[in-house]
C-alpha cells in the first residue's frame, strides 16, 4: 500500500501524529521541525524506540524554511495554536496537503486567507478536531445520518479542563505563550466542533459569555476568563450551548443532542468517566427505548490504543486516506472548520459587546469575504494590527512576574532546561 510522506511541525502534541505514522499502514514520517532543539533530541530517541527502521529515514529541522523544502506530501501543523493559518497557507502554496491541529486561525482575515488558499491550490486541508471522533459523538453523528434522531433541535457540548496541574508543562512559564494570552472563548472547537459535525448545519448567530476571572487563572497567569460560554443558532433554527475553558474546578468532556425523534447523550464524567458510553432514547428499531451502550465500528479496534478516547487515530487515518484518493474519508474540511471557529471568535466579540447577539459571516460566499479580509481582530498583538482585543473582556488582569517565574522554575526543574520563547 502506498504511504503518505508526512512532515510534522511542532514536537509537543506533534508526537501523537508522529507515533501514528510510525505504526500505520498509510503514512510514513519523513521530517520533523521544532525550533526548540532539546525536544528534537527527545524525539530522536522516541522515534527509534517506536520504529527503528522508519526512524532512519527521518530528517530533523529547527528551521521551517529548510523543513518545507523536504520531499514530503503533507505537513501536520502542531505548532502554536494561534499561528496555524499562515503556516497552512504557506504549506499549501508549497504544494503540500495540510492537517492543522486546533485552532484553525485566530482572526477573520486569516479565515479568508485560509479558505482562499485551499480553493486556489486544490490541496487537501483537514482540521484535526479530534473530539468529533470520540466514540460517543461519532456514534451520535452516525445515528443522525441514519435518521434515528430526526432533525437536530438542540445540543450541548462541554470541554472543561482544569489545566493548573499541568500549566508548567504546557506553557513552560512563558508569559507570551498562547495559552497564557488567549481569550476564554478562543479554544472553542472541542466543545463546538462535535455538535456542528453531528448537526451538519452552519452557525448563523451567537451570544457569548465569560465566567468571572478566578483565583485559579490568576495563579496560572492565564489572562482569559476561566470558562467561556456560547449560545449558537444554526441555519435550521437549532440552538447549541457550548461551554469550555482551562480554569474550572474539574474536567468534563460531555455532549448531548436532542433531535425531533430521539436524544443521545454521552456519559457524564462524574458517573461513568467515559466519552465511550452513550445513553440513547429513540423510537426506532433496533434502538427503541432507553438504552446505554459502548459504540463500536469497524475502525474501533485500530483506534483503541490512540489518545483522547481513540480519536487521535481517526484524524490522521482519514487525512491520509483522503490524500490517497478516498473521496468519502471523513475529514473536517476548511468550511466546517471555519464554522466551528467563527462561532467562538464571534462569541468573544459578543462578550466585548455586552453579550449582544452577533451574526456569523458566511465565508463560503465569495461576496462576503471582502468585508472581512482585513479584519485582524484578535487578542495577540503580533497578529492584531490596529484591532487588538483584550484577553479578558473587562480588560487584562495584572499578573505579577513572580507567577511566571514560579511556572518557569517548575518546568526547568522537571525538564532540566530553562526554555526561552523563540529559538
Ligand atoms: N487536539 C488535541 O487534543 C490537542 C491536545 C494538545 C495540544 N493540541 C494542539 O497542538 C498544538 C501544539 O500544542 P502543544 O501542547 O504541543 O504546545 P505548544 O503550542 O507550546 O507547542 C508547539 C511546539 O511547536 C514548536 N514551534 C512553534 N512554532 C514553530 C516554528 N515556527 N518552527 C518550529 N517549531 C515551532 C514549539 O517550539 C513547540 O515545541 C496546539 O495547536 C494545540 O492547540 C491539541
């Protein structure tokens, strides 16, 4: 079987995609890039351990400009979450297919650039919103497509992650890190994404809310609200409630979908500890009644050992299958990714406007794009131009330097290195 030659940018989360390649039948890892050299040293050891033979063929880069010249079919972007779109555009223009980690872009200008690059180059763009492929939301989508749930009328999605215990590992104590600077509504697609993937409808308007800044975020040095909430209306009139954040007391990944003919709900973490369990009520055979089950399908066994409830397998598998010519491969394409993202970005605009309802632009329409192609509004001063937003709607909290010093020391003590931002 032909294998897709993959290069991975980013050696943190990127390890997941590398491991996929090292054990898969449709992908081969040929290049890796990270400008933080100590990570590359760790990677070399990992790759040799996972697949000694394939590891011999991997080239390691610290410079993206050198990496992009490598002979490869596709690039997986696992670099900083707010820098994906410019790299995706660049890679596609260099003739590579792209799979982008979350998030797809950080302002509406980048959304327009990304969509137009996909259309102009004809390259495959897949958005790696892995939560769509967790067992329960994946089964909900299957039931919806089978007609068992009827018309989707309402859904709820939660991605709550108390990141305080791991903040040193994921920010290295750097005040500039995107996880410290992002707004509370930015990291939105783990909660919104699966609902949109299941409903298959475009979001048309949204209202956003921020939970008040809390002591946990102050201890972490995260500037955004601990929990963001978005109430989204879809084109068919369905309403979605999305809740997500890095600063709640505890964790929850949970989805519930109400259709005209049934309701499907994943297990509450507090009761069943599982996104792999579904509670279903519907009228249709063979599911009639009120049942609880662990959904499986033909790829479940292959996905079983992958991270995030197996979902990390599907993003890479479908991306590679699509490149290899399977038109039906279930990727999240650039338009669907845009739907998931814009709902969060406009929810934050709503927070900045006293929770007013915001219309979400339809960037599938070329006629709508001109209005947005210079809209650089974001919380990151490196990308915002003269449209800088605060990270928290009421204005950025003051964080003393000692907070970041604490996390920096903690990371340096555990990793044995003191990391600076750019290399
Ligand atoms: N889908 C999921 O479940 C999931 C889980 C964790 C992280 N992520 C995503 O993965 C991405 C990476 O997150 P992370 O946890 O590894 O943390 P991170 O964002 O700190 O890591 C990014 C890595 O990329 C490297 N990098 C960034 N820009 C680079 C460039 N231009 N050239 C070379 N190297 C560069 C950095 O040195 C760093 O090692 C983010 O987009 C994040 O949202 C997704």
